[in-house]
C-alpha cells in the first residue's frame, strides 16, 4: 500500500509525559488526494545571502548525502551558503549543554557530541530546541555561558525540504514527464518528490519515482495534482473503537490470528534497545522511517519493532538503552518480511520500573 508515497504527516500534537493519541481507524478506502506538486522545481543561482525555512523535520549531513549529523526541526530559519545536486549547505549555529560535549582536536573542529543518545541544539541557552545532533558530531567552539556552549559548523540538508524565499525557480524537467493524451498527467522521474498542501506550503508526503499524477490546474510553476490510491483501514473499523486494548498477547499467537488482530491496538511491556532508521530493504516501513528496536521484557528472542510518528521522534530520543517502557500501538503487521518480527505503530508510551 506504500507504493505511491512515503509518509503522511497528519499534524502535530502537544507533548506530555505519557502520550495518549489513539485515533480512529477507518475503512479501506480508495482515495483521491488533491495536492500541490512543488518539487518539480529547482532552485536557481544566487542562493547565498537568501533566507530559507525548513518545511519538515529533516536530516542534516556532513556533505551531500554524507554522514548523518543530526536532524533539524520544521520551522528553522537558515541562510544558505551553496546549492549542489539538490543539497543545500548552510552554517548551523546554536547552543549545546556543555556536559554533552568533549574536547577534541580534529582539524577545524574542537568539540564532539559525546553523549550516546545524542543531544539537542537550541537557539539560546535553555532556549527553544532547533534540532538534535547525533553522537560523534564534530563542532566548533564559539563561546561558553553558564554551562552552555555556543557551537557552529557547516552542514548539508536536502534542498527540497527547504523553502528559500525570493529564489529564482525554474522547472526541472528531469523530475517529471508530461502525458501526451487529452488529459494532462505527470510521471515522477528517477527521484521522489515532496507533495505540498499548497504552493510553498507544508510537505504532506513524498511521491515515489514513476508515480502517475493527474494535473487539475497550474499556477505559475506549480501544478495542482491528484493521486488515486488506497489506504489501509479494516472493514471492522467502527467496532475496533469499542474493543479493549489487547494486553501482553503472546508473539506466537499473532501469526495464528493475524487477520483478526491486524489494525488492533495492543499493549506490551518492552525493553528498549535502540532507535533506527528503516532502509529501502525493509518493505514494511517507509524509507528512513524511525523505529524502536525492542524486545519483550524478560525475553531474549521476542523482538518487536515500534514505528515512531513524526510528532514523537524528539521525545523517544530521551530513552536509554535497556530501559523498560509500556507501549500502546496499532499492529501494522504480525510478521515483518525481513525478520518476521511484529511491527507496531506507536500511539502512546510511558516509562516503567525496570
């Protein structure tokens, strides 16, 4: 069901110590989405000196598609330095808690993020979080204030996730191909394209290469398109809301009752191991979707993967390896194709005594 797009951002919710977000599962619907296609466009020259705004939570890297350094939060304003091969370079600056850093001598860098789970970077000491840095990220020292250190370094971000104001926008014909019949349609080329809710709006999801899009209207270099596809929602969706949460079901029972339990809300006490990003070989995940690797408490081999929605990615980074958590989630699949482990879609979690 994920052959057309990567991921849908259904909005943001307020953070609490325990998250309670059980939503309404729907039926299996064939849906037509009316959207703005913004990523058939490429930034023009003269990018330096302009202002960009990160449109969706996005990774930052040491070079174009290079080593992962961290992740920036949607809404961050940045000043682009260069644009190359759809990657945008900018100078990242902010404040990091001093105890999470160590001194190093690595060429231009004199600090490194030393805490295992990474650390937040803020706009001011004890200020707003603008992103999170991975363990091992090298930085330059600028100044120290009351236990906080201001740091900076040049980083790269996927240009299509940044709205650069007043940039010269030109069509990129390599990304789209137009139909030749009476109805105008576009076929996504060799790279996936973000689909926006309006011109220069928010990213809803990304259309995969070779996806077919029907054009409804045009506004300058923007095309309003539809995507005809399917979403998963069991036929028993109305009854699911009234059913109790299933607690501590045995892993071996999932395979025998997979059709009955698909889409049901389950609760398990789990031991957290790590946070991972799904790669392209994991067909039961979105590409680069974050998920928790966990196993049942007091079990050695019963592993469970828990996918993390965008609005919870920041909070799960505070989990420590081997910590016990009580997880409520909707069953995506009883047996992941690669490892045969169950996959839950995270709804809520809380820490519990080990």
